[in-house]
């Protein structure tokens, strides 16, 4: 989630994966995949930077060792190297990673 600011200076968190497009004319408007629109005080570049940092953070979680996870029983994210790795995970009985959507 990224935190953005409405025109009345109230902040809210939004899932950047649900942002369809961003307009900056003159106010920055976030258009969501469901059609909802949010006008925010951040600039277009600021919103893009927040999204990039959020995604970098998610990717960095994949590199944590299991010992770095503070919640017992919860595994950290893992990078899967390809289809053969997915088959090995299935055979071992571990959780199967999500697959990307096909458009």
C-alpha cells in the first residue's frame, strides 16, 4: 500500500496494483481499475516514485532468509526460477506461487 494525500490534507492508503492510470492536469488524479477516481496533492512523479518504492520493498522481501521472519510459521517470499522449479515445489508439498494473469 502507498499513502497519498487528498486535497483536504487527509491521508489514505491505496493499493498501487489497482491503479489503472494517473493523470496530472492540473491536479494529480488516480484512476482505479474499477473506475473510481482520487485527486491527490502529490505530483505525478511523486506517485510513481511511491509505487516504485513499494514494489522494490515487495521484491526485497523475497530475499529475506526464513530466519529473518519474525512470525513463527510464516514463510518469507521466495523467487521461483521457472516452470521446473514450480514442479519441484508441488512435489515437495509446499505452497505453490501465484502465476501471472494472461491477457
